[in-house]
C-alpha cells in the first residue's frame, strides 16, 4: 500500500473539487473560498513536489490532435524522450496520435486527460472523478492504469465510486460541508458503504 495516496469522497457540494482546485493552485488566498481555511494545512507537501492533474471534465481544442497535446505537455515538463503512441495505448487509445480531438468520444477524452496528467511520471497524480462517464471497459482500463502508476507516484483520487475507492486501497478522506470530517482505512466495501451512509445523514 502507498501510505501517501488518498481517495476523497463526499456528497456533491461537500468541498472535494474546492480542495483539488486549492491543491493545483487555482486559489491564491484563503479568502477566495470559505472552505479553504480547513484545507490550508492538509497537503502542504505538494508545494515542493511535481504533480499531474486530470480534471473531471477536460476542455480541449477540437482542432488539435492527441500528439499536439502530448508534445505541449511534454515540453512544459521538459520531457524530451516520449512516444505518443505508447502514451495513448496505456489508456486503451489504440488510435493514430494525429487524429483530431473532434473525433474523440467523451470517454476517450477522459482517458486522454489521464494520459496527459502522467507525462513525465510526476511525484503526485491528482485525479478528479477519473471514471466519470466511462463504460465498463473504460473503467477497467483506468483502474489498471491507476494500479500501475501508484507503484511509483502518490495519488489523490476524488471519486463517487465506492468500489473504486475500496479497490485503490488508499486512506480515504470523507468530506462534508467543506470539512475533512474523517480519515479512514476500510477492510470491506460494506464497511465503506456504512461510512458513506453516515456521511449522507
């Protein structure tokens, strides 16, 4: 188990996305959001480490290709040796890297976002609802991808999926009303379901 990896769970509006936005630097001051005072000491280690980020909904220029985006991210991270085709194939995208994104489905875009986040093997990988909108096959591919990368990177994964949170075998942070109310490990899906049920009440 990677003791530094975290799954975060909570109802809509509980503060999960705010927390992630804070981590990736979208808020410069605690005054910018009422939840931030509860988070500011939680993950200060990130400030000194490299990270990759995959949002729940990634917005791409439809006229670009996957290769264009991979090259752009690789240049930003000073990664000089990369293979666009292999990067895509890791997420089950066995298609031409020069195919424009207008021809990608929602699930393909979701998986491309994960591929981009992992370029350069960052110390931290921050994934916001990585299986959102994916079919069964897409979920399987993403789960295998996460299992692979967690062997060498620390992860923060926000998810509504009880099964995914359990299978990741991370410490789970439960959010409610803008606060991290509990940090737990669980031994079964039933145990996690009970915690989520308590969280909803």
